[in-house]
């Protein structure tokens, strides 16, 4: 099975409704029917329903940036999987490093969020990645292995399209400092071999593993040409139509 590249824009806490409209319509008009690439945008919760409506008849899929572990009830500020699904999402980002860092999400909590995503038939984009300190002390592989093992524990599915992994080294996010092609290649191969152990080798060879961290239109072609890289999760550069469109195009050329 061919792994179709996935280009996902994580808008983080950006984009009013008005700005969201300009951005998705801009992408849609610039690329009418992308060839052999899947495109996903992850607006803030306030814009999900609006953006889903705008892209309903297009190729663009919508993701949420987070999911509650709870299904419903007195959890002020939380958004459940059924709400996310009902608002038109197919994907949900789980365990982003900003959630781990600023909102103290642990591997166990992320495991529960993975279960919530499954319950509501949302495809999780599970983010893993080491901090600079962890890389410098040579712990990056141990950290990523632990993040994967805990987050995926209890995963029943063997459908490779039901999961996406995003490797996002924390030190490369929003810093303009991309990991080297060698570092990316090495970690993606490691992630795939870890998945072979945690789940099974066939699943591991078919699941998509994205890279994230200062991806832009200048470095995307080189990153996406790496054998074990199946797309990108993009922050800053996904907020500008021309940048995001040219990253999508660089994925179709590979
Ligand atoms: P940047 O592309 O801004 O570095 O952000 C990456 C990211 O965190 C995507 O989830």
C-alpha cells in the first residue's frame, strides 16, 4: 500500500472567522484538485464548524487541535469527541508538545485522549518529540519510544489509515531551526521500527509518519523526499496561503 502524503496545517491559537475564510478559500482556489496528497487544516475550536462548512465540497479535511477525555458533562472549557465529529472533523491532533508543555499533559492523559478519539471515530494525529535537553543528553530515542508506547497502549486497530504519527522535535517548533535531514530520517526510521514492536510490522510499514518543526516552502521538498517521511505538520507557514500552497505542491512533486 502506498502511503499518500499528508500536509496538515496546525493554526494553533490564530485565525478569526474572517481570517479563516480567506485562508481556506485561498488554498482551495490555488489548488483545485491536488494529485496524490491529502490536505488537512486544524483551525481553533471557534472556527471548526465554519471552516468545515466552507470546505465541505472540497478536498480539504478538518482537524481539531485537542480533544477532551470526557464524553459530556460538567467540564467547563472542554470539547468532546462527539462535538468535534459533529462539527465536521475527520482528524484530531493529540499530544502536541505545546499541550504537554503548557497544559501539563502526561503520556497517560494522552493515551486517554487517543481512546476518546477512537470512540468518536476521529483519526488521531499523535505528536511525539524530544526537548533540546533530552536530545543533548542523548535521550531522544528513549523519550519518543516511551511517548509512543504509552500513547498507543490498548490500541486495537490494525488499520494503518486510522492513525497518523507526527514527529515534532520541541526545539524545532517555531524556532526556525529545522532538524537536519539526517536527524529526521533517523528518527522516522526509529518510529517505524518502534511501531513494528508496539503494534505490528505490516501496520508500521503502512502508517503515515509526518515531520513538524519550522517546515516552510524552502525546506519542504527536501524533507518530504525522505523515504520515511509521509508529510508534514506545519504551524507558522500554514497561516499564509502562498506558503502553505507551495508546501502542498512540493509534496505532490515527490
Ligand atoms: P512551526 O511550523 O511553526 O514550527 O510549528 C510546528 C508545529 O508545532 C505544528 O504542530
